[in-house]
């Protein structure tokens, strides 16, 4: 696993992270890892949701040969 060092964290933010960790019965490092994991997973879920919506919108629109169209377009 990789390590990450974060410098210049605001005192208020640091205290709130410590409070959150204590409230959840975790170490500060575990709490920060959980927050980062949640942020990334939420982001991935949003991307997957948007991709699914785009696939739905584009379904059935184009069924041609993309390579042939590119070659044809190069001839212009």
C-alpha cells in the first residue's frame, strides 16, 4: 500500500478529524482512510451512473462501421 503525507492542515479540521475518529472508535489514520475511500467510491459511482445514462441516451443511434466513416472523412 502507498503512504500519503498531508501538510498544513488547518487546526480546526485536524481537531474535527480527531473528534470523528474518537466518535467512531477508530484511529485518526483509519478515519482519514475511511473518508478518502468514501470520497473516491462515491465519485466512481457517480461516473458509472452518468455513463449508464449516456449509454441509454445513445442506444440505437449508430450501428455503422466507425473505421469506414473515419477513412471516408479523411478524404474530404
